């Protein structure tokens, strides 16, 4: 289904787009398997309508909302963002959606709310990866942001890409996009939003805290213990031209977000 | 009798050809996917991974031959052992080259091979394979005599290193790694049992 939207060139990169086929065929979405092509193969087993999002915690308007009541299609924007995966590859994707801040404000977050917590659907019947006996993930998939990060103008909730509804493997019907952080922060198929005082434990931090931190800001100066983060392969990558590029701090969005981390030791808060 | 037919030189030779063909399959499949662009947007990653898995599987196959000979009594299994060992080395070389070319892009080589534990394990396994490949010829076997066998026992260390190299790359789902681990364990345990039985037999003691 087509999704009309206003383009936001001032919020977009003019870099060459990663082709649609690659964006929808090469995914990490462990709910459907750990292979890159598993999500494209199996995400169809998930039903995304009707869809509800439970909002709770420190806010004035908690409740369970139907997705369509949360979204006003007339206000959809298109933003072309870089996506840098922690595995050292990257893509350029035209997302369609709404700024996260606008949506969160409608729930009237309390002043005590310092963090926003997100959860992905947990339904082993529709998500075969959650049925795996050997997965070390404690489902559901959890993510979180500091409230000031969530209110940053770059933080985005996507409902589509390339002008169409999100394919399930890309996190339909609603996913986060935080382009200055590694891709795993951009949680997919969101069913829960909670405002809270204490910092939430996030999925990858729970699995391997020495490898994945809460912040997960793109940072070429801090290596992943198993590989360097200095460079990335911009996909599609060819055999003769691997398409290497230098990774940029905050994925090139430093101007918009570096003030959020002023005075913080980013080697410690990786 | 079937056994007699299987022991004919022609049958053993046919078996060798069949095994060689199978050992080439991972490479052939990779090349065909490459030509058909079935490798996706990050082909280098796919190639590196597939070559590594192929090397590991061939190593396990090589280690399975002696037990198979014991259990079935057929000598054909041992006739393909050197070949499979060399195929293992062949895929390991390609895997290493692919890693350097596609994953590292020849940058940070020193840091990567000294700092990253999973790389160190894999590289050690590779380095230990070199003397085994070099001493795989008949003349080397003659020249080394008894020491040849001792040297080639390092394959047990290699298979453990290779498995650790694989296991340390697990992100969240360790099912596949555990399955391979069970195979490694079985291949090692049967050997420990044999050597115990052998020692007990030499001492003339009744086996317990």
C-alpha cells in the first residue's frame, strides 16, 4: 500500500539509496531467525492488523491504543537516514513515519520520567525465532532511550519505507529509527511504550553487556570486542568493490545529537 | 559378497571420486550463487562464512573416517582421509583469504589477529593445519616415521580450536554451535575409549 508523505530534505541525506530489494531482504530480526534472509522468509507469519500499543508508566494518558488512533497519515514525513548496523555494515533508507517526540508528548510524560522503554511483540506462535530452544534472548526484545534522546528531532517512528507500508521483516507496523545509534536500538514491531524513572535493561545489554551498551551510539573510536568499528561496508557491497567507508561518530549526525552526551565518557557509556 | 565387491580397487577408486566431488560441492554452490547473484547485498560476508563452515565440516568428516573404518571394517574410508584433510586445508586457506579481503579489507590486520580472541583461535587452528598439510605426502610419512603420527595428533587440538572459533561468534542462538559441539565430542570420546581399551589390552588386564 502506498503511503503519501511530505519529504523532509533538511532531515535527509542525499547519499545513494540502498535498493528496495536489499532493504527488505537483508535483515536482523531474530524473532524470525538469526540468518539475514530468515526475516524476509518468515515474517509473513506475523499478523500486523489489528495492532495495539500499550502505553504505561509515568505519564498522564496511559492506556492501550489502537495503532490507527495513534497515527495521522496526513502528517507522515519521509526522511532518508543512514542506518549503521553494529556488525559494520550500513544502508541508506527512505523511511516514512512520524517524529517520535510528537507521539510521546500526546501521552503527557511526567517530569519524573527519565527514560522511555519499548517492547517488541512476543508471540512464539507467529514468531518462530522465539520458539528456538537455544536462543539466549529473554523475550520480548526490549529497548530504551533517555527521554531527551527520544525527544530529539531525529528520533523517528517509521510505518513505511520507499513510500510503502513497512514489510513485516522491517518491523511492521511500527518501528523506531534512531539513526545516530547502532541498528539494534531501532526496535521493531513495537507493542509497548513505558515511561520510567530508572534506566531500562535492554536486550543486547542483558545478553552481552561487555559488547553492547545502553547508549550504543555509533562511534568509530570504540571497538566492539570482536571487531573494529572504524569502517563499514555500505550495502550493497560487491566483491570487487566492497564499498568500504569510514564510520563517522554519531553516524554523521553529531551536529544534531552530540550535545546530548556532553561531558560523558563515551568509552565508558558505549 | 558385497564386502568383496567393495574392496575391489575399482570400487575404492569410484568412492574416492565421489568423495572428491562432494568435497568440491560447497565451492561449486558458492560459485553458482555468486554468478546468479544469490548471495545478497553483502556477498563477502556470505562467502567468508560459507568457506569457514565448509572447512569445519570437512575437518569433522576427516575425523569421522577412522571411527567409520573401525565400525564397518571397510578400508575405503581410510583411502580418502588424506584427500579430505587437504580439502579442509584448501577451504581454510580460502576462508582466511576471504576474511582478509572482504571483512578486514586488509586493514587493522595486526590488531585483529592479536586482540580478538575468536580470531586468534581460528588463526591458531589454521597455523596448526599447515604442518599437517606439508607432511601429508608419502615421502614425508616415510621420513618422519613414528613422529608423523604424533604430529598429526594435533588435529584434535585443531578441531577444538576451530569449534571455539565458531562458538565465540555466536550472538544469541547457540543451537547450531552446540550441535557441532556434540559431533566434536563424539569424535574425540570414541578415540579416548579406544586408547584406553588398547592400553588395557596391552597390559593383558581384563577390561573393566
